[in-house]
C-alpha cells in the first residue's frame, strides 16, 4: 500500500523530471514547429503544476488542522462518531469498518 507522503513525493519528483526535460528541449528546439509543440507541452506542464500545488496545499492544511490541539480534538470526536455509526450498519452485514 502506497502512503500519501510517498505518493505526493512521487508527484513532485515526476514534475521535476518533466520540468528538466522541457528545459533541455528548449535549447534543442530549432524551428517554429518544435517551438509550437514545446509551447503546448509547457502549458500542459503548467496545468499539472497548478493542480499538484492545489492538492499539496489541501493536504498541508489538513495536516496542520489535525495538529492544532482544539481542531484535532474536535476532528477526533467526529472520527469516533463516524466509526460508531458505521459499526452499527456494517457489522450486522458482515463487513469490516474502515479506519477513519
């Protein structure tokens, strides 16, 4: 099972590799057709960077929320309520309760 941290590190690693490859292609571009193709690739790369940044910000905020004492206690209480609710429904059906 892949952890969230290793998944996000992989996302960042792939972005770095793609960015390095695009930078190398800039110096190798010789004509307008190559530059046009490179432009499209850079725009697609920019979109992936922005999407990744949004996901990283989301998880960063989630982690920070979980580590602050009061919100952490409230969220833990919500987790407990969720587990209790799922237990009442899932256990009689023979299903295990997922971690929350």
